[in-house]
C-alpha cells in the first residue's frame, strides 16, 4: 500500500506542476481555465489519496466542495471570456511593466502641463481683452463713430434684456395661474 | 491471503491507475497544441481518473456511508464536467480560439453559415406577415 501511495503522490505532484505550467503559459484565458480545472481535480485526487492512506473520513466533505468549486470557477470564467488581443495573453516581465508605468506617468504629467498652459493662455487672453476694452472706453469719448457704435451696441443689449425679462414675466404669470387654479378648487 | 489484503491490493492498483491518468492529463495539457485538444486531455482525469481514485478510497474505507458520499462526488463530477467543457468550448469557439483547419468536421460553422444565409423572421427583408385582409 505504501508503494502505491508514494507512486500515486509522485504522479499527482508531477501532474499538478504540469497543470501549473499550462496555467502560466496560457496563451488564452480559456487554456488557463482548463488548467485550473485539471489542477482542482488533482487537488481532489490528492485529498482522496491522503484519506485512503490514513483511512480518515473527515476530509471527504472537502472532495464534494472542491469538485463544485472547480465547476463554478470554470463556468464563470468561460461565461465572461472575451476576444483578447495577442499582447494581453502573455504575462509581462517586470521591465515591461515599469516602462509602461513610466509612459503612463509621463503622459499624465504632459496632460497636467498642457492644462496649466491652457489656463495661463486663457488668463492672458482675458487680461488682454480687458485692457483692450478699457482702451476702447477711454478712446470712445473722443472719437465720434466708435461712440455711436458703442451706444448702438448698448441699445441692442438693452432690448435683448428687456425681451428676456418679458419672457420671464410671462413664465412667472403662467406659473402663478397654474398655482392659483388648485386654490380656487379648494 | 485474507480479504483485507486483497482489497488493499485492489485499492493500491486503482490508486496508481488514477494517479497515472492524472499524470497523463498533465502531460497532455502541456503538450497538446490547441484549446480543444487540451480540453480532451483534461477530461480524462476529471472523469475516469477521479472515478478510479474514489473507488480506491471506497475500497480502503469499506463503509456504506462513505460509499454514498463518494457516489455523490462522482455524480457531481459527471454532471458538471460536460457542462463546464461545453461552456469552455463554446466560449473558445465564439472568441476565435478554434481554428477551422484543425477540425475534421465542423458542423457548427456549417450550421451558423446556413442559418445566416436565411433571413431572420424579424428582419426587414422578410415578407410581411399576413394580416388577414
């Protein structure tokens, strides 16, 4: 019996290592799922082997649970399997991951700098336009034609504003009416 | 030679056979070239290998309560292994892991092509349903 157990344990260990090799190599998620399935079954076999050697019955529950876990795991993974690019199937080395992270960080910094430059440009533009408006206001009283234009512009703004306030008043009136109706019913 | 020894020898033989099948599954899963072949290798262990190992365990423990529990495990395994294999193969087919040229028969591709050739019932190409006037 001892020879059978040792031989079986050795073969199970080899099989477990081989399953792990396949899980590492991939190349796709589904190959890893199959390897995981096999590994779970080898785990069940190992527990069964140990129970057979020491004639114990308390680990038998583990067999039931493990066989169910393997099933649920592989079904879940294959349910969500998607088309993956070739590059994603490989486990990256440490250098590659670091290079990728550095590139990401550089991109983030560039984005922050671009944002800052944009804000500064906007601020400068606002300052320039404010200064231009001031200059125009100063020169407007002296020159005749620009003053006329400024007055017309002011009038246009005024009429627009008036139209808007009228609209608001109408809306408010409607609101008041609709609010008034239920009061009458009461 | 008592019955105990006979049963122990039988249990040891089944143990070695089951472990050998798991080794075969491990070798197959590493060496086979594509997903379907690897699934084929993996199922050998999942059904026959586990069956042999649990049979050996039953022969070692020799009690009917244990035999019931082991039958439960085997029943679970036999119910779930085809379902899991079907799910994996289906996902593999849909995500393009199955190369058509590695297959002798490819009835699924034929079927889907034939089906895609016909217009589905709710498509605008289909004739309008008879409304009875």
